[in-house]
């Protein structure tokens, strides 16, 4: 692991990696653009909520 990456709980990281491998690529979902750098934060001049906020607030994502 590179020196500039800090893992505070190596055991938990290994559990997550093992679960991801066991579940397979079919169940892997990646959410990006947390800070709206890829998408606009305004629609018709109105500020919109970020995708991650919507998913988190509506309990639609599972943080493993």
C-alpha cells in the first residue's frame, strides 16, 4: 500500500474487500460526482441537491 494512503482499520478493509469479491461484479455499484464536478449543480437557475445527498437522505445506499 502506498505511504500516502492511511488505513485506520485494516481488518474492516479486508472484510469489505472479501465481501465485494464474494458478491461479485454483478452486485457492485459505483456512485461518483459527490461534489458536482461532473454534473451541473443548477437546473433552470435553481440550485439542486447532489446525487449522494438524495441517496443518503432517502436511505437508498448501504454504507458497508
